[in-house]
C-alpha cells in the first residue's frame, strides 16, 4: 500500500520540476533589460563645466527593475549653469518627486537627455541649441551626499543608455586639437642654404 502511494507523489514532483525547468529560463529572459540602443555622438557640450568629475558612473541593471545607476552623476557647484548637450526640444521641465527635472528630446533622434536636480529656465516645447543654458543646479538632497551634482540620464524610448556615449572623443578627452604658431624657427635661407634654394626662389 505504501509503495502504491509513493508513485503519485513522485510523478507530481517530476511534473512540477519539469514545468519549473521549462518556464524558469523564459521568465529570466523576460526580466532581462533590452539590449542597449546605438547612441550617436551628437553631444557638443558637457551639461556642467568644461570637464566635470564623474562622481558616479553608469551602472546598467542586470534586470529591468534591478539595482544599478541609470545615468552618471557629475560634480557641479550649487546654482551652476546646466546646459543642453545637443540641440533639441524641451520634452519636460518641472518638478518630479520634489526635484526639478529638465528633459530634452535630441534633434534627429529618439533620445531624451534628462538633467536633475535642476531649477528649469526653459519651458516644454522650447527649442534649444547645443550649449544653451536650460537651468541651474538645484539642491542636492541626498543623491550625492554633501556634494552638489547633476544626475545626467539618457533614454532611448523607455530604455536607459549611457549618456557619456553622446560625447565625441575630443570632448571626453579634453577638447579638439589646436594648431599653435611656431615661433623662433629660422627660415631655410637663415640656416646657411645656398642662395636660390630657400623660399622657392630661383
């Protein structure tokens, strides 16, 4: 009798294990964030300063609702100007959860750059150019501890992506190369070249 009773329990256990093994990978795949979107390097200015310190970098979450950091925190002085990194149209400007937020839809893309905490100086629907002031750094609250900062985020549709990808290498590395005048270099004829061989004379 005991042996007969064990078979239904064993079959039920095997069936449940099989169902769990079949559905668990699919559930895990649904929780994974979508692949990152391509981000064109259309940025022409840092949001604050000329090369602000990155207090906390981009930390993509493993799952859609998992822990991570969906943007970068840039060090900034309180009330410092916050600029649009690229041309676009103001998508939102106002308070969210007690903090001021400015969001700009970047021209020619589906990307939205967001800046917070910011006291907005622009309005929804306003066109902005790269480097234009969109607000000033607001109260830090507890986001960056005792330091003032700007949280800079970037959305492609509903997917967060790394905002630093917007900046071209010359901006990330400190600016474009510049040719400087060369002073104090003697002309060819001043080095003792035979007459007629300097400055293309002949």
